[in-house]
């Protein structure tokens, strides 16, 4: 039972980190595209970054419970 709780907790933490990453990436992308930030971003090499996405295959894998062997 404790193992199930730990695995569930880890999955929840990973989901939270993915949400945080996407929020931070969205904030960066907006800042890089705004004027006058876009001028300085271009000079210093900042550019928009892609959001984290598992894709269809990754989401299907997330729906399957992990197999644990002892």
C-alpha cells in the first residue's frame, strides 16, 4: 500500500513540475516577443522555446499503471 502511495505521489509531483515548466516557458516566450524586450532578446540570443508536450503516445503510456516486480 505504501508503495502505491509513493508512486502516486511521484506522478503528482511530475505533473506539477510539467505544469510549472510550461508556465515558465510561456512567460519567457511572451517576454521575448514583447517590444522593446524583443530587441534585447535578439541581441543576447534569447529566443522562444517549445512547451513540454508528451504527445499522443506519451499520454497513452501515462494511462497505463507501472509494473512493479520484487
